[in-house]
């Protein structure tokens, strides 16, 4: 005797070895023996053999049309054996009964299971809806197969192209387009960006990186809401000094300016003047909301996304030839360049000139400050400030500029709407020039002095601290060991950093004798600090990524096949003329730091953006300058 039974959602047949009241011992055609419950048995039979039953019944079941069965069945529950008698018109053989069972089981849209071997036909409306859904899935499967075929041939289906950003940055894996795309990626062995690029959905690797950043940091776009720029304060006293700024040629957010007035018999009065948007932008205002959301200006080669709208920047930038509101720190300095006294003021300052690095450095540099300066605007003031900066640096016992490291300027020519037609020029300049030291040292003085003032007055402030080598934001006036100061607060860039704007509000309230916007241990202040630190780091990572992209473009543009580099650490090098660090796995491990090597450029992937170089040889031996962490002023 044999038995047909149900197990794990399917049907099996076996020879009965032992028959108990509630269970059977059966042997399968494979020789495996199993104990099954009697309740799972659907049919007992002598012929055919257990191994042949399902083999013979399956092709018969496939010939039975489910829609014909549905038409034949009456409403209400029924047993597969009863229906098999009606279907065949006689007492069904085991193979016939099993064929009907398999046919009913294989058509769940038409027949709903109601128990062991029992079914009920689906109501007409439910069947119609289910069949429509099945047809939709069938058509979708055909379409999906077509999409995959097109993508494998690097043709872009319009439906896939419309979801380019979503597929790259936030794929919805419930969408059939996403499933087809990911299948095509798997079959072609390409990443999402690579496949879309080959299909033409991504016109440029530049757009890939830029759009990913906007998706992550500016999901609502970079446009500013329509806000009126605050008017300049009308009641500020006027400073009696002509001030000047020192910036790169492309700087538009000019935050700081300097002045020098000689005091006969005493020494001099040095002024550090910081743009004061905090005098007009009110905490909690819509414009504050814009700055709070962005937290910083985003810099990248050839482009930037400002923290504040252009109209606001233009109102408060320290533009040459203008009277500008400023927070000023005046230092009375004797002939030995020691600070005798200090005073902070809110005032209107006349900006006599905006000096630019490329114009001043040829006449004010390490050689000319020793051999003697020629006559040019503010030459005496610059020399005086440079001597003061040297004195301040000596008192701190720490360098204010990173000697030996380089700055790199990226000049992008062309329209970034079509970046592949743009060209890039990368210029290199040594840090630690007299101008670098002068500006850096005076900003350190301002940030540490004002940070100390707020600490003394017990006014909340956002500080930059460095202890045990780790730099972090804090609301406590902790030391900055890298700069050698007792406390350090970013206050000198309020047009481009939100933490500086927050600190400026606190400083302005202190100088006016008013209640500051943020109390000590303010949850809002902690939130702003946390968000600023996270966002500022993300912006810096993006800037480094885009600089890497343009470095690779420069290599392609100049058809560089070989390039020299300096070994920084094991198998890591810094390429000449470029701010580009990379690993070279083929370089021998015994080529240590400081060695000069020549590399072959083997592959450049702008989508990465990545570069692969192969070690060629050692060309000479020089000492590499140490890589140190620098505190941005």
C-alpha cells in the first residue's frame, strides 16, 4: 500500500511500512524513511508505485486548464476526489485524482485552499482582479526583461533614465526599474555610476560627484528664499583709521581687515577689524534660519555655495572703498611689539583697499622683508605687522603657518555646465610666507583674545580646543595646544561660518552690555555646535573629493604618463605639483619615507575618482616635510 501526503507545502508519495492510528511509517523512492501524521494523508493506493504516481500525474495536471475547471465547479467547498469523479465521469484512478489535485493546487488564483484536499472557487470579482494583477505582472516581466537587455547593450531606457538620481543615491528596491537596473549591474559587472555613465545618463563624472553632494546636503536645492538683506546700522561710531584686507584674488566674503596707527613715544595701535553681519542678522530671524541650515560656505575648485545670500554678503563684506560695520580689536603695542593694552569696539571702518596675494607677494616676501621693501601701498604697515606677528609667534612658541607644506590654487576655465570642456590649471605656493604668517597670527590673536573675554564674562561661546593631539569643538574655554593659547574661538569668519556668527552675536551682546542670545549650557547652542562640526567636516570631505577630481583631470589634460612623487609612508606617496596622496601597491616596502620615486600612470577613473600608478624606480633621496594637522584660522 502506498500513500500520497502533503509535506512542507508540497505533495509526496511513499510506500507504507507501518500503519499506526495517528501516524504512518513511509519509505520514499530514494530509500529514505519518514514518520508522517495520518492527518496529512490525502490518498491511499496500490498502483502505480509510489515513485511513479507524481511522475505520471504531473503531465496530466499541466493539460488541465484552470479556467475550465473554475467554470465546472459549483460554489461552495469541495474535495478534490469528488471533483475528480465529476471531471472524469467515473471513479478516478489514483493518477487521475492526483492530477486534479495538482491542477487545483497550482491555481491559487482560481481556487482557494480550505483544508486537507479541500478547495473553494474564487468569487468572480476577486478572480477578475487577481487575473488582472497577474497580467500586469506578466507584462511587467516582459518590460523588465527588455530593460535589462537594453542596459546590457548600454542603451538607456527612458524609464531608467528618469530615475538616474534615485538609482545613484536612494534606490527604491520595490520599483521594477530598480530591480532591472541592479540585475543589469550584476550581469555586466559594473557599478551603478559606471553603467549609467556608459548608457549616457551621466554626462560627466563632475556632475555625478556634485549631484551626489547636493542630494546629501542640499536636497531642496541651493537657491535662497526671497529675503530682504538687512540694512546697515546707522548709529555706529566711525573709526579714525584706514584699514586694508589681504585675500586671494577670488575671495568675495572678505571677513577681516587690518590697520596700523603709529603712536609717538608709545609704539603703535594695531587694529583687527572683522565684518559684522551679527549687527543686522537677528538670532531667530528667517536669515538666521538660512545660515543655520547651511552652517558654512561650501568651497570647491571653480565654484562655491555661500552660507548667506549674495545681497547680504555684499552688504557686509569688507569691500575696498567702503565704510563697513565691523567688530574691531585694537592692540596698543610698544616698540618691543609687546601688547600693552587692548580694546574692542563696534564701529564703522573705512576699508581703503583690498590687497590680493598675487599682487603683494612679489614685493612682500621672505627676501624683500630682509633686503628692504620697495614703495607700494601699505608697505610700512605690512612690515610693521609682520614684525608684530613674529613677536606673537615667539611668545606662543608655536608656528602660525605650516612651514614647508604647500597651498594649491585651482583655476577652472570654461562653463561648469559642460565640465568636460573645461580646463584646469593648478598652481602651487609654499606656505609660511610673510603674508601667511601675518594674517594667521593676527587672527589667532583676535580669536584667542575674544574667546578669553567671553570666558571671563561667563558668556557662552563655541571654542576650538586641542588636547592630547585631538581638535574638537567645545563650549568650554579649553586650551588649544597646537596653537599654544589658553583658549581659541572661531570669530573671524562670520560671513562664511555659522559658529563664527554665533560667537559674534555673543561678543556683540558682551560689548553692548546686553543679554546674549545663548545662555550657558543652552541646548540650542549645543545643537548648533554638533551640527556645525558634522556639516563642516562633510563640506571639507567634498572639497577634497573635488580637488582630487580636478587633479585627475589635470593629469588627463596634460597627457601625463609618468610623474614623480615623494614617499610619505609605506606604499603611500604624494604626487609632485598636485595635492594628491595615493597608495602604490607595487612599490617595494623598503622604499621608505622621504624617498623620491617615479611612477607610471596606468589608469584614471573620474567616477571614483581614483588613479592607479605603477612604481618605476627611485630617483633620489630627500627628506619629506612632516604632515601635520593645521588649524584653519
